[in-house]
């Protein structure tokens, strides 16, 4: 049985750990409110932009662009494809299974397309640390994009521009570009999502609700001109939304993990305190017995 000194040292160590996890939970809680507000504010904008994009696509059915989907543009992949996968992970740990689930989704994607040539573009250190020790080719890595929890539109524009350049490159271009990120539902729930980023389809991937009606927009510029300007912006918006969803999901996962760690620390402290009290009581009882035995012997 451990002595009182060892037990007190273990209790102090667990208490120090509890202070850290509790502080991290409070910080994550404050960050989550901001991240959630940004996600909620961005979703309606993204959906409205998709709606307008679909409307313009219907008005310009003959328009051709390198970013449009196969069968609607000029590129129709045949046989073995070159795929580019944009994977958004975190830069830090202590967020439960968040990074593990994203890496698992990426590995599932690689298994599904094992006959294709796949390259990775990774946002975050955790995904890069995992795949750099494996045979999958990493084309680029963007560390510290989501580390502060404040994703800028400039970062999204940079990533979207470079991914788009890879897709429309004249030398060995990619046939399709996919993105994997974590969709934020709540602090307790986030789900890895795999979506095709490029080429873009003319139709809205998210159908309208039955109660919605199509709006007859009036455009000052020709549909073809607006369509050409809107296509690159669609990629930026999709990447920006995915980054915001990822930040909110990671922050919520970290808050949940730190809350669970704090509760576990409380339970450990309670058990150690109970054991310490038993050891102290046993020591006192033993001393009393020794005193009584000595008095009886004399």
C-alpha cells in the first residue's frame, strides 16, 4: 500500500492537471462562441451564392469554362485519374478524436481511389505529421492556418487559388479536386465530410426545400460574363466555409475533451483522497494498538 507522502504527491499532480484542463475548457468555450457565430453567419451567404450560381447556369447553358464539371465543360477524365485531395486537420492535439476521424476519412478516400494517382494538400500539422511518414505524396502543407481560431478570407483565397491553378494547369493537370473537412453540428457532434470541390457542377448540390420558390433575378451584365467571374469565387467561398466549419468543430471537440478530462481528474482526486484517508486511519489505528500493547506489557 502506498504511503501518505506518495498519495499527497499524486493528488497535487492531478490537481495541477485539473487546473490546466479546466482553463483550456474555458478558453475553448469562449472561442467556440465566436467560431459558431462565424459559421452560422456564413452558411446563408454560401447557400444564396449557390442559388444564384444555379440560376445563372440555367441561363447560360452553352457557356464553357475549365472549372465546370465533366460533360458540361471541356474536360472528360478517362481511365486512371489524377486526384487532388484537400484535407483540413488541426495544428494541435487535446481535441479528442477530431484529427483521428479526419485522417481516417482521408485514408478511406485513398483506399477507394487506390487505382488513381492521388496527391494531398494538407491544412494543419496533424495531417501532415501522419501522412509524411507514408507513401502518399504531399503536394503542399499549410500549417497554422486554423491554429489561432481566426481564419481569414486571405488564407482561403490563397489556398483556393493554388488548388485551382493545380486543376487548370497546362502541364499534367488534375482531373478532380476533393476536400475533406469536419462539418460542425454542435460542440458534442461534428462529422467528417468529403465533397468534390472541382470541377463545379452547374446545379446546386444542396436542393431547395419544398417551401422555397425560385427567384427571377435581373442581371445587368450578360450571364456568361457573370458566370465566368463567379466560378473562381465559388471555390474561394467553399474553401472559406470549410475552414470555418473546421475551426468550430475543432474548438467544440477540444472543449468537450477538456470537460471530460476535468471530470476524470475530479474522480481520480476523490479516489486518491479516499485511499489517503484509509491509509492515515490505518496508521493511526496501528499506532494506538502499539501504544496499548506497550502499556499492557509493562
